[in-house]
C-alpha cells in the first residue's frame, strides 16, 4: 500500500479537524478526497506530507512511518499545496532549480519535469507571465522533481478556466497511471473526470469510500 492511515485525529485548540480517520491507497491509483470547505482535507494532506503532526493514530507512506521515518516519507511524496506560493519575478527554471537543490536532484531532472508537465514551450518565461493553468504545471513539475511514488495534490483544478481544466486533468490522469495520486476537491465532477476511487470526508469523518465503477453501477 502507498498510503495507510489508521485512526488519525487532529485537534486545533478546541476545533476537532479530523476524528479517527482510516483509509488505504494503492499504486497506481488516483483517489479523490471529496468534501466541503472545512471538512479536514488540507489537514489530512499536511499530515501525509509531514508538515503537520496528528494528535493520535499512525500513518505510513510508501511503507514508511511518518514519525519514525520522516525523511523517507518526504522523499516518497510530492506535494502541490492549495495556495502554492510562486514568485512572479522568478523564471520557471530558477524556481525549479531552487527546489532541485533542496531535494538534491540533478539539473537533467529539471528538464525532464518541464517536458513531463508540458511546460516546454513556456520554459523560458517568468512565472508571472504564465496563465493559471501553466502555473499549476509549474507546481506539478516541482512536486515531481524527486520522482516521488506518491503525489498529494490539494485542490489542483480549482480556479482553472475550461481549457486549462481539461489539460490539467489529463496531465494528472497520465501521472496517475504509474504513481499514487491523492487529490482533494469539493466538486464531484472533478472526481468523476480523474479518479478511480472517491473517499468522502465531512466534518472530519469519512462518510464514504467507493470505487467510481461501483458508483456508476449503482446509478
Ligand atoms: P478543508 O481543507 O477540507 O477545507 P481544513 O483541513 O483546512 O479543511 O480545515 C478543517 C477544519 O479545521 C476547519 O474547521 C478549519 O477551520 C479548521 N482549521 C484548519 N486549520 C486550522 C488552524 N491552523 N487553526 C485552527 N483551526 C484550523
Ligand atoms: P495552504 O493550505 O494555505 O496552501 P500550505 O500547506 O500550502 O498552506 O503552506 C505551507 C508551506 O510549505 C508553503 O510555503 C508551501 O509551499 C510549503 N510546502 C509544502 N509542501 C512542500 C513540498 N513538498 N516541498 C516544498 N515546499 C512545500
């Protein structure tokens, strides 16, 4: 299993954001994490990427425990945060080089991820010159730099215009043929367009976990 979450809870002050969450994700698989704003999606994703500690429970990513094997987990996950901070004056390659150095990734790999995410025609530009769709590609390229087994994408398609939406969905689907993709959204159509399976979260609890195929058969 690529992701194994067991009885995870998270409390912010008095606010219970996650209440005893458990699920598993295999590889390759594209799983949609669906729920309204405030359901706990970002919180779960930040725990999976080791940015946030849970208050109870265990998580393994790519077989590594997030607490006892944190570095190995970080090497196994690529993360696209919901509000990816991009510096508009930075060139795409400058941005990717900075993170490549942090990850200890070769310069060749920067060209590879540029190619992989369809950024080649825009590769010479500054981030500020790019459309929102292309900025998302830069975020995806960054998340793929260290060739992680698992991609965690927080609301990757929110705010895109219809053309960009189709392109980014297709890109995520193609990445998901070889990797584990765990993406959050509050829109069911996004799940239907990209995912093999949906895990529905509401008020910090999982209320459904279904294969899309089974959902279609039920209709
Ligand atoms: P989602 O990503 O589904 O919108 P979040 O994980 O961001 O949900 O938030 C889950 C709940 O936790 C919400 O009620 C939110 O207001 C609360 N929350 C999130 N982050 C914090 C924080 N840093 N401090 C206090 N409460 C927070
Ligand atoms: P929000 O929920 O508002 O989007 P984030 O979790 O995205 O907040 O922000 C946390 C910070 O950590 C951001 O500066 C983000 O870019 C950074 N960050 C998160 N994951 C990674 C990663 N895998 N590699 C590099 N930086 C990261």
